[in-house]
DNA sequence: AGTGCGGCCTGTCCGC
DNA sequence: TGCGGACAGGCCGCAC
């Protein structure tokens, strides 16, 4: 569910509630996530102070005075700040308790998320080590994308969503960025011109920044750490708009699948 | 090496 | 109203 703007919104929402505070309790009700929650995690966390909360791609990294928690929300994960102890629902798998008044609750119906612990540099963790550059960072440029995409036969959309190339670009925003750049999602990555790469990178950065500013996109169940939806859905140009007129030219938006993911595009504006 | 697919899960929606 | 099937925002790991 949550893509980069949603994860970033959650990070910003949670930070003032938990950074600088000490974990007083950890309640794990179900350890069965995409990878099982490590045994004894409770013991490692209790008594530790949270120093910082960072995002890398769609991972959240909780830096403690020693060790770090790596958390991914998968498709349906959410993190909520509770100011009192509300009875947990069916899929509320973990509570991180920061004293009497603050509780961070992890919910994940589909259990595609993961929660890991490392005492080494988390950026070097096997799941993070091979991630490509952050899309909003300086490293991602049109030239970078151009060089990386040469000789690639993959559809450009699948290529954009490959986390080793660029980290953190999911299905919604890949579709939106391709519309902005006027590129058909099925076009082979190796055939994108340098100028198109520049436009595409600008499109990726722009759509992600605007989505963060609106608190992310809520399609069905995404909510931020305060339980509120994001409003970027109202600004989506193609995603989930199959059969509706393109805002730019009026042609009906089409949908087709690329690598098991739905693509949405305007057949006239995107070539 | 690059590519494409299956699978992990539950919930929801649609058509019959 | 019930039921099967398709689909969903992610991503790992495998086989070719």
C-alpha cells in the first residue's frame, strides 16, 4: 500500500512523538510477517532510547542508542500513534510502547511487511545494500537513468520500479511520472532518449514531492500516523482512471499489464 | 546479467 | 445471498 510519499508522511508524523523517547515495552501479538519478527526483539528494545528515524526507499530505520530497527510496511502496513491504550484489532501485530502516553501500533492485514533488527550499519543490511539511489536525491539524474537503461529490453515502467535502479518508486508514481514525461509505459527502457530520461527524472521528483505535500495517496485503506487519509488521489492523472478522459487531451485512459502490475496511460499523450 | 514469474497473505469487489 | 475468481499500493528469490 504505502509508497514512498506515504512512508515519508508516516515518518514525519511519527518523529515528534517518538524520537528522543525510551521504549518501555514491546508487545508482539503475531510474529508471522513476510520474514518472522526476530525472537527476543522485545528484550533488545526495552530500555533503549530512539535517537533518530530515517527513511531509505520505503524502509523506515529506527536508530536506537545501540542497534537499529528496520521496518517495511509492505502493501497494507500502517503505523499509528496512540496516546492511550486502545484494544488492538485483529491485525494489530505489534505495539511499541514509549512510556504511558505514547504507543506506536503496527497493523498489517496482509502481513507483507517486515520488522528486523540489526546492530550493524542498517544501510549495509542485505535488504538495503543493493538499493538504487533515492529518487529525491542528487544522485538520480537524467544522465544516470540514461546510462543505466542502455541495452535494456524491459518495459520502462518495470525498469523504473526495479529498486536496484531507483529505490522507492512504486506502481502509482511510476505511472504518473510516465504520463508527465509523455512516455508509454510499455516502451523498452533501452529506447528512451537522453532528453526523455531528463523529463522522466523531473517527472518522478515532481510527482513524489507533490504527493508528499498532500500527505500521500489514499486508494482504499491508507492512513497516516494520525489516522487521516492522504489527498494526492485527487491529483492523479492516470492511475486508476481507466476509461476516463485524459485531463490533457480527452482521450480515454487505457490500462494494460506490464510485469503483473497494472499500467495506466493515455494512448495519445504517451508514446 | 537481465528478465519474468510465482509466491507470500487477507480483504474487497464484481459477475454469475 | 452466496460463491468463485480477479485484483490490490511491495518485493524476494528462483529459473531460464
